[in-house]
C-alpha cells in the first residue's frame, strides 16, 4: 500500500510545482501582433503606447530633406556619441535619395549593425535593450541601429575557481563578451551559438554553445526543448535555468554544472557537451554532466599527469572523508567500541571524561558552529571574512574544549571533515555533501555502523539511478566504460586519450592529433 501511495504523492507535488511555474497563459502568448503603418505619427504613438510612460524613453524628431523622421532610444543604455555623430549628423546634413528609403538610409549610416523591423513589439524590445529605432514618414519599416553601450565589469580572474597554473580569464555579466571569450580560445569554424529569449516580462538573451559535428544531436535537441519550455516572468541568474532543466528536482546533487572558467567550458564543448550562456551572469552552465566533473579541476591537465592524478585521487578521498568521517566516529564511539584499537579507545574515553553530552550532540554542536562560521565568512567583506573564519574556528574550538562541552577528539574529527570539504573544486557539490553528512550522522547515531552502511547503499543507489540529459550521472563507472577510465579516477598522459567520452555518444569520437 505504501509503495503505491508514495509515488502518487511525489507525482502530485511535481504536478503542483510544475503548474505553479509553467502557466499556460503567458504574456508572450497573449501579445497581439501590432504592425507599422505608413503614418510616422501613428507609428511613434504606437511605440510609445507599448512602452508606456517612462522618463528614460527618448523620442527625437528632426527634419531630413524636408521630410519628417524620428529616432527612439532608451537613455542610459545607448552611446550618445554614436547617435549624434553616426546617425543625426549624416541624416540632418546630407542629401538622401528618398525614393530608395529605407535602403538609402542603411547605406549612408556609419553604424556597425542595422536591420529593418515592422512588428511594434519587436521594435520596442530592441529599444529596451539599448538599440535605436529610426522611423521615416515615407517608410512603413523601422531601422534598428546598433547603439547600445556596454557598462559591464571588466574581465577578471574567476573568484570561485582559482588555480595555481592556468588562464586567469573569467566570464563577466555581458553575454557578448562571454561569447567573444569562447571565440578567442581558438579559431574553430564549427563553434556554434544559438540565441533564445527567456523571461516573459523581463526578457533576456540566452545562448546555447556547442561544436557542430561533435555534440550529440539528441542531447542538443533535448537542451533546446527544455529551454523553450521555460515560462517565467524573470530569469535573473542561470540558477533559474538550471532548476528548470534538471531531470530530478528533488535530488541533492546538481545535474548541470556551473562555472566561471572559459577553459572549463571549452574543454566540455570539445568532449561533446553543451554550454548555456545567460546575459547578466558570469556563470555558464554545462550539460550533460557526470559526478567526476565536480571532482576535477582544469589544473589537472596543466600539470604533468602523475601529480595531477595524485591530487585528483586526494580530492576523491577528501569527498569521502567529508561525508562519512563524523558518521563513522559516532557509530564506533557509541555502538562499536570493541572495533577500536585498545590504546586509541582508552585515549578517546579519557578525552571524553566530564563531557555532559552524547557523541551526536558533541559533533552537531561543532558542525553547526563550523557551518555558521563558513556562512559568516562568505557574507562579510573578504579581508574580515577570512579572519572571522580562521580566528572564530580556533577560539570556539579551544573554548569548547576548555569548558568541557566537547572532547578534543571531536574537535579533531570535525576539523578534518571541514578541511576535506574545502578541498573540493566545485562549491555546488560541496553543499550537497555537507547536507548528506548530517543525514549520515543521524543514521549512525540511531543504528550504529549498520546505519552508516544503509546510508552508503542508498547513496550509491541514488547515484546509479540519477541521469543528466539521459547520461548516467555515475558514468563512466556505471555503466562501465573502460575507455573513459583514462580520465576518471586518475588522468593518464594526454597522448593516450585519443577518444572522446563514449558515454556522451559524440558525433566525432576521435580527438584530432
């Protein structure tokens, strides 16, 4: 009975959440078609009516060969020097062949990009993005001129994914800059960018990046369909897109990777994966992903393969320690003291003398303190945050031991666990493992070592069942892909990795070279 009810409840929750996010009557669907006419006054009136009453929407009327013309733009988003020198001056002080309008206008204006539009809603969208609409009384078309001014953050080193050796370039909030950064990685005529519009009320540009001939067409089509199914008022950050596109919403593990590093994105595209860029955020999404991608760093490939492999193995070990060490400590001390070596057991018992709490409460007190300090260090200004994290940890640990609230062994276990979680290269995986650590601790406190084993089994079962765009999340371990193990737990020499990952089913399986 329970096995029948639980899936129904989960399905109802998913249906509720989906219904709340995907509304059938979206503003995009309700927009009526509104076309330009041959009357410039009516055209200007329709555009201003759609844009509404705004003090930053500027309509500039002027005469051109005794004819009326107007430009409409958004103050603050345009480069006024381009408007004055490249649009108004040529049009107001030169003779124009009015018989060939709008073609004569496009030919004489020294603007890098221009095209014609007749739909009022499309014209207003361009105006709100920083372009200028040029209207003439003898043309039922508006000329959209590229006048937007970029006021974005300069290209800097990624904050969340720092390396000792490797490029220092990171993405910024401008999607055009981010596309240019990917282009600068090397000349590749097969690198493709496909543009989408997301957000029903606050529209933003989203771009899919992939390498034609390498990316799997089924995966690419799947990504396109999921992006087109996103209907929400505003998409301020790529995390919204990530949540919409995930297959398992209730899983703790991220099924789409986010990164600020262009070299990581280029490496993923070269394997046959797809990149998703959103205007307004420096975090680019990569899909599909496998768990080993979260434990790898670009630096693994910049160093020689032996030290790179050893450091990667160290990360796998750190991930295991960060999840299971507190649970194993609780289970051994609380239930299975006989499994602890005699001298070590005597030392632990001596250190716990006078501690008023059971082991679980001890570990919880220290773990919660560490999590609060970690969060405080992130939110405070950088110099102060680092000081608070280090000094706070030392002070709280020492004070707790001196007060007899926790034992020194517990402090050591929690410190090792925290340091291990810091060594993971991806913050999103670190958060997931921190949550799982608490679940393992409670099971170990309830059932001892058996609880830790049960947790490990369910942990593995979930990972085996999890998929990212149809690709097994635990690949290439499950299903077993022997050729992909050259770049899994360890990294073999680059010259030995001649094939792209089989698990992605790329169009071109062989790497050039």
